[in-house]
C-alpha cells in the first residue's frame, strides 16, 4: 500500500498544480502553455526546492520529504488547511495495516436505538454498520441489499438517493466523495478500497470526473434537504461524532429543522 500511497501523493500534487495560473501566484504568464496550470519547475521555485526532487514526488518515487518541504509545497500550491493536512498525511512514511471491517459495540448500538432522530453508524470505508428505525423511515437503508450497505454506494449508485435528495443530489454526492478521498488515499492499494472504488466508477457516471479532481474536505455539520415520498420536503441538520472506544466509527445524527 505504500507504493499506492506515494502514487496518490503524486496525483494530488499534479491536480493542485494544474489548478493554478501563473498570475495567481505572482508569476508572468505570457508564455504559451500546452496544458493548464503551473509547470513543475515553477512549483519547485515557489517552494524553494530542487526541480528533480519535486519531479520524484510527482512520479511517486520512494522519497520522503521533510515536514518543512511539505509545508513549503502547501504554501506554493495555495492549499487550504484540510488539503495541507492531507498532503502531510500522504507524505508521511509507511501506511495503515490491511483494512478489516469494523463492528459497532453493544453499548454504541444501544445508544443508537435510544435516539428519536434518524441516526446511523459508519466505518472508515463508509460501510453502514447499523441504523435506527427513524433512519430507516427517512433514508430507507433497510431496502439496500447487504452488499450495498455502504453510504457511498447507496448515495451514488441507487436511484432512490437521487430522488430523495432531488436537485441537491450532485452537491451532496460531491461533498461525500471529497470527504472519502482523504480516507481512501491512506488505504490506496488495499483490496477492500479497490473494490469499493470499482463499484463507484461503474455505478455512477459522474464519479470519475469528481474523483479526478482530488478534492479533499473534512466532515462538517450542515443542512440536508430531502424530498421524502410521503413526508414531502423535510430539512435536517446533520452532524457526526467519533466513538472514543473505536475512533474508526462515526455516529451520524439527523436533527429535524423546525
């Protein structure tokens, strides 16, 4: 997985380099360019590092940049704070252990059942581990086949989700993809993540274009507007909580907005 992680690092750098114009970073842009964005030597100059060193990073070569180099690249590429943190993580050595599916503890399951609001539990791969009856009523998770019980698969490949989110489906789907990107890149090359990525590529026409952007976002609270077949238009505020006894698990709660 380490080689795959280095490849994701190179892809991320290229994606961010292609988004910047010379003018946006204070360089003269009068020379004609075959491809959009900054040149490799321009990024290296802005970051104060050698061109060959930067090329090795983009090529996914087995090099480990210092924290100072990573921070200099983040400044040169005008990265947001979540993107900067993602770059630091990708540039770190090694990788996680092979992925193993999580299970929710009995205590967490009991807590879930006490909630009156729609709520569910997901793991690192966004697998749906459990949900309460209120979530079943609103989100219809119980209609999913066992092999489809993943929040990304449900959102991106099932017509039910497109109808439920209506005009807001694309924005919500892209947000979820960008949040997943940060997790995926740490596990790139793991069979479980390769399998999930393949399902999303074949099941959602829009996914490949979104994925190639290498957008990275953090989980954040917000509003979701749903178009329920019997309740009509309903608005929820969603937020997530990490489990202290198993940080790989998140409890997501939808609170109705009055």
